[in-house]
C-alpha cells in the first residue's frame, strides 16, 4: 500500500471500511478491526508497513470519526449482524484475512465463527491482538456508565488515546460516547467455547493490565486446529502502537505463506 492509502483511510464519510475502494491490483484483502472507542484511524500507519499485494481496509463503526453523526450500536447482536452484512457485501474473489485488537479481536473472531456456521468461505488467517476468550477483562454495564472523570482516568491509565485527547473537551466529547457504547457491547459478550476452522495467530503485551489471568493467551490453541502461535511484546494493552512494524511483519509472513499454500 502507498502512503496515500493511509490518508484516504479516514477521509470518506459514512462507510464501514476505509479506504472505501481497496487496491484493485492487490492479491489479498485484509480487514482491520479497531479497539473500543476508536475507528480506522488507529491503523493509519499500517499502510506503509504492509506490502503492495495486501489491500488493507480498516473498520469505522457508527458514532465516531467520519461517522460521528450516526447512532452508535449498544447491542452486541445487532452490531455483529450489521458488521457481518457489511463484510459479506465487501468480499470479492480474492483471499482475505482479519486482524483485530481488543473489541476488534472479539468482533473478528465471532465473524469468522459465523462464516463457519453459515458455510461461507472463512478468512485465510485471523490475527487476535490484545484479547483472549478466557481470562481477559470483561467490562460490566456499570463500568460502561462510570462517571466521566473516572472514565478519563481509566483510559488515560490504559493509554487508549494520544495524550492531547485528555485535555481537549471537544475531543473527549467525541471519544467518550463511542467508548461507552463499545463497552456496553463488550459487556454482553459471553464465551461459549466455540472456535474457528481457519488459521489463527495471537499477539499481546506482556504488561497488559486487562489480562486478568496471566495465562489468558494460552486459551487460544484450542480455538483453532491451525493455531500458529503467540507473540508477546514489551508494553501494556496498547503495545501495538509501539510494535506495529513487528506485528505486521509477523502477520504478513503467515498470511503470505497460507495464501501461497492454498493457491
């Protein structure tokens, strides 16, 4: 991908995926799912890190960035249904992959499960970052509605957003409602022990405070018959901001090998 693609990734209003039109010459599609409260912008640097044969499109949910005038989803099932339809409408005959961080990983995982259940072609690979189906932080509805000062302190401790956001009331007025909606969605998630048939690889930060069980990431191997292993990096929940080059390199290596094997 080119640097122009990174600019276009957040430039179009009202669309689920940025950029809206993936590269027509790229051989592989990659759908990127962001963490709670954010959108496509968190993957803005990935365009320069991925090879030109991978066309990446990042998800922006309603209620943030260029979709800020749209109503947010607060119901897990409704959000998953809408996102499922959006992904299916976007697919073409090229192989594709999913990568998600935190809530984005939850959504990507359940989308792949639904594709399995519906007999639809599944991703060539899914990358799970900053979340595991067992032993990871599961917010409550009460936490989703915590007072704003408490919410700001919590996300500041996690390092969820750039430092400039926390002292900017206008930016906080955009971030907090989307984050509350996403935490409400995540609070409804219940693990049912189901896995995926497609290959899966996982990533995380060694000091992630949301990993309530130190062995949380070890819950992944039994969720795919083609589990490709786990990589951890220095840092907390948002380790990915610092280690994007290493994560994209490892994920791309697996993805290219799998696509070549299946071609």
